[in-house]
C-alpha cells in the first residue's frame, strides 16, 4: 500500500522549516504572521518545538535578537522621515499634519516597547536598587535607562524637536 501524503499543515520538525521561520522572524515578521502561512506549522507546533529542541531555541533566540536590532533601525528611519509631516492646504499654506506625526510616534513607541520585551537587557529600562542600613547613608532607589535605549530615546527626542521647530513637543 502506498504511503499517504499528510493533509494540512506540516508538523514534522525539520531544519528547512526551522531556518525559514528564523529567517522570517529576523526579517521582522511576527510568529503569528509566519504561522498563518499554510505552508508553515501552526503556532502551537512551533512553541512545542521550542520546548523540545535546544538548537531551535538557540536559533530562535538569535532571530529575535536580530529582529529587535532591525526594529531599532526602523525607529531611526521613522524618526528621520518627515516627508508627510506637512501638507499644503487649499489656500496654499503649509500646514503640519498632526495625525501623521502622531502615527509616527505610535509606530516608534510600539517598536520601543516590543524591543524592551524582546531584549530587556539591551533595550529595556534597567532598574538599579541600592539598599543601605547605615543611618548616615539612607536607603536609595535609583532608576537608570540602559545606554543603548537612552541613545535611541535621545535621537527620537532630537528628531521630534527638529520637526516641531525646537519647541520640544
């Protein structure tokens, strides 16, 4: 009797599928979008593979790191793109399109938030807590932004000031 071809999504773990998933993640696609592709395994299957296959976990983690780095580049591109920030109204006056600027800010903020969750040590806020019991040195609580994250925020703030004419927002 001939071997029957499986019906439905692929569920067998193999290097080609793993490589495709990781490449698409690194290119910025979400796991949800990748798994929506009929040629790809279901998201539940991929998550099961992550628990069972250490090599896949390593590749997946690296793909997520590359994805976060790509988001950092996207943030700079969004912040630097002022092409649609203004328009000419019916009377010929140049006007600021606040909706476009707000949408750009949302796009940047969303990427920053995702990056802080995907790579918290690199892009997340770092909380430094110091405790001291000496009366001469009371307990202090200090919150510092990680250097890489602070650079991104600084670049975005500078771009926002430049776009708004230096008024800071």
